[in-house]
């Protein structure tokens, strides 16, 4: 990782100081993280502080705490999603995908899509119609 430590420093109190910069690199076409890397490059073209400064002004919160909140919220989003779905449901949703990939067949992949669609539509029922469950 060239320069990764150059982006991180600590002040006298031990608070991390991160340098926000654009990143542009090339990677092999078979890189398993190519989509994420492409997004890092694409989103790097934007100035996130434009939004953060506006939030800071409008909410009367300093820029640093907002940036820390945004990073923490994004960085924990995956585990938050797992907590919301639960350790039982995630493997159940993965089963049709794994089976379709094992079969290596477009027909099986389409069948997995339909199975997932049905499972997710079942999960959405109380979101779409909160009256399906009686009030407690």
C-alpha cells in the first residue's frame, strides 16, 4: 500500500488526523475488488466537504464530528445490516445463490433470483402493510 501511512497521523491527544485525497490507480481486470476500487476513484472526483460544510453550518456541529459520524456509519453498515437481517436469515438468503453458482447455470441463477424475490417479498409484508400483525 503505497502512501497509506502518509494519510494517517495523530495529534498530541492521540486523535487521528486523516488526509482526504483522490486516488487513481490501475488494477488487473480479475481483481476481486475492482468494483470497489472503481467507486473509490469515481467518488474521489467529488468534494465531500461541500456537503459536510453545509451540514456543519445548518446543524451547528463542527465538520470533524460529522466526518467521523459519516465514516463510522458507513464502516459499520455491513455489520448493521447483518444485525438487522440476523444470523439465521443471511445464510437462508445465500442458499439459492450458492446452489445456482454450484450448478453454474443461467437457468439456476434465474430460479435463484425468483426464490430470493419471493423470500424478500415475504420479509417486506409487515413493511408494506403494518396491519398484518395485531398491536401488542
